C-alpha cells in the first residue's frame, strides 16, 4: 500500500506543477496586437492592464506590456499632481509649472503612441530602463 501512496503523491505533485504553469502560455504562441494596443492607450489602457495583472491571465508579453502601461500611467499621474499642485498655490512659478506639466503630458502621450506603432509593426515594446523598472516594481507590489 505504501508504494502506491508514493506513486499517487508524486503524480499529484507533477499535476499541480503543470496546472500552476498552465496560465502562462509559452512565448512561441502568436498574440494578436489588439489587446497590447488597448493596454498602451494613454490613461484608458491603465484599467485593462490592471485587470490583466490582477487576474494573472495572458502571455508573458501581455503581462510585460501591462506592467509598462501601469507604470507609465502612474508616473504621469504622480508628475501631473506634483507639478499641478504648486502651480495653483504659487503665483510666481505658475506659468513655468503649467508649462512643465504640459510637456510631461505630451511626452506621456507621445511615448504611448510610439509604443502603439511599434506594437502594430511587431517590434519590441520595451523602453530602456523603464521596462525593467516596471517589471521590478509592479512584480514586487502586485504579486
């Protein structure tokens, strides 16, 4: 009887390991660029990206693009708030801070459009330095 219990427990462990890895498909599978483009839409793409990471469903590429989208959106929002708040309280720096705020917003939108174009072309969807930061920070706090 003991031998059969050992065999059953080893089969159960192998099945559990396979089921734990089954939610992330291999990188060889072709992914439609439509969900990736949706994740990269400025401001709006934050919500489907967050949903994808919350459910932990999708390919590695989808999860990486979701992390990047969330990090871009939160960085923009933080900068927008930090530049907008003093602009309403200080009279001397108002124009300068609002100008910096508009540059930040324009940069966020341009980077998002650039990433969308690269996604449609089938090229890399990574930003040097920022993608590794996104993977590290989002993995740490959302996993």
